[in-house]
C-alpha cells in the first residue's frame, strides 16, 4: 500500500531519484544482502543446504532463469514461491496497468499513449512483492491465449481494428511482467506452446492471431519438470531446453534426521483437549525409515518417486491412531506404538505406484516395508544378543500380549515380570508414563520377533509374543 511519503505520480517518482531495476537485478542485489546478513533463504526447505541451494544462488547471481528437475514432493514449488522473498518490498507501477508497467519505460500500448497524454502527472501505484508472482500448472490443453494473450472480441466490437495492440487481452506471462513466473511440469506443454514460450524468453515477441506483438517482458522464469520428461527423447523441445539458464536437480531427504525434521515441520498441528500426544524418537525414526525403504524397494516404481508427503501423512496417521486409542481408553497421554503402524496403509497406498508383476496387494507390500523399517531402527539401538536374558525368560514359559487397544498399564504390569527388559527401556528413554512404557515394550518385542528371537501369534487384532 502506498503511504503519504511515497511518490504518487511519475513526476514525483522522478524527482525522488528512484532508479528502476530489472527483476534479475533485484533478485541478485537482495540475495547478496541476505548472504552477507547470513539470513535463511528458503525457510522450511530441509536437506538442500549443501546441494540445491548453492546452485540456486549461483543461478541468481548469474542472472539465469532456472528449471528444477526432480520427482514429486521435492519442494520444487515451495522453492519457486520462496523466491518472492528476494524481490523488493514494493515497486512503482503505472496505476491501472494490466501488466504492471514500469513508469519510466512502459511496454504496453495503452500506457504509452497515456504517458504521452498525461506526462509526469500520470498516477502511479505501489505493487507489493507477493503480487509479483505468477504460477501455472502446465497441461496439454493450455493455449497461447492462456499464457500470452488473445484478441478481446469486446474491444474489437467497440470499433478497434484487429491489428490494434489495444485489442489484446493479456495472458498470465505478461501479467507477471516485472515479477517471477513459475511453470510447473514444463514438458506437459504442447510443443507449439513451448515454441511460443521460447519466443517470449528469447526474442521477446509473439504472434497473436497472426499479429506480431513486441513484448520486451521483464520476467524471471522458474520451471519444474520430471527428469525423465525433460529430455529431447521426452516431451521438451531442445531449443527451449537450451534457453533455460541453470538446470538444478532436486532430491529427497538423504538422512533420517532430515526426513524427521520435515515431518515435524509439516504435520498438521491439532490441539486435542485433555490428550497429550508424545512421539517417541524411535517411532519417528520408524516412520521416516519406512519412506526410505520405499524409495529403494523393487516393488515400488522409482520413476514416479516416493514423496515426503508419504512421511508426513504417515506421521499424522500413526499419531491419530494413538490419540483415538487414548480417547477410547480414557487415557490422558497418547503415545504411538508399533501396533499403530498399520494406520500407515491408508496414507501410503495412494501415494506410491506398484512396480510388480501379477496381482500383488498394496497392503502386503506396505506391511513388508513396515517390518523392514522396524528392523532397521531396532538394529540402530540394539544387538539381538542384548536380550539373551529376556529370551531365556520366554523359553521358561513367559508370554506377553500386545495390541493397539490394550491399556498402557497392562504393559507396565507385564514389564514387572519380564526380566532383561528394564535396561532396554531405559536405553530408549521409555520411562515417564505408562503410555511411553507400552510403546517401548512393543518396539522391543517386535524387534526381537523380526530378528527371529521370538515368535508371535496374531488373532483378532491381538498379538502374543512367545518363544521360538
């Protein structure tokens, strides 16, 4: 919003000594300030500090448009939207202009005529940076009219000639003049539309209904694409690929810690009155490890990828299952357990694509991934030999029951008569509440089962661990 101290006309703006900068100059100058001030450039983007972000910084400092290549769920759109924070807070535009014309150098015919008529008295407005971002998901049915513009029949009906530039209704790219335009899934554009975009990026002209329009747009272009499609053998024309400045490859979180940080940051925060949800560290690791197991599974298509949204949705569902149990059992503390993990089937199945032959059920593959995740995390904490005393107790006739519907105190009572378990619970920091003890006990028993130290029988949602 303009303030009383800001210039309100082109004459006042000129007298203030204001100097217009191109979008790329703005981005570069503000990036330099942020780097010097050691400010975070992309809040909420985790795991790219040593890989993707330095490449983006290089591209901006070089004044290059960028294309972000990566599978789904790799923060490509978030990065594009975050670039707005590198623009100036506000810039002056000719008031009422459809394409945010520079007061000192208008490119649309209407503003040029207005400036010739009103001169320095032409009013200006101040455009905030959040209105200088345009975004479009590329689809095969997008037309040049959507991106660039079209002849407006109403303006023609008012008496203008078709060849008159004033008849044009501008599309999304011109309306993002002096801003950032993001085109998601670039290869999905039809080839003839890619050619139109090519002209805008390089020659700065385009034909609308056979009428050649000169549009020297000041736009910073960010595109995203799947690596498989972004080749001349895929669905991208080589000349357009050649004109994109920097090609930056994104990736999934490379460590469990990074995956957990994203899960915790992105999970929907719901306050539950009377219920305290506590997530043990090992359960977070299992949820994150499940996704990492899926990303290297031969049963799942790696071409489409396994998004971090899988981790986030699973993290939410496992927590919700624990809350649901606490509500039914009237317990004040909800702590996710291994027996809550089947809740991830619903949140995983729709986000992965099977890559197996035959009629293989998704739930079986997901269960296999759950077991692999539990076994991997258990191995990070323990050796199976750590529980020789516990296993010996089972061999003497001990058995333990577990279920997602079992009250937490039942586990506390069982723990009292299970030798060799107490030290492992302490190692997992599993004391503090009955619910936390229940979660820890389930994890240890399931880990021993998956390492073939214990057997288990499951019936009607209840599990009994027994000796082999």
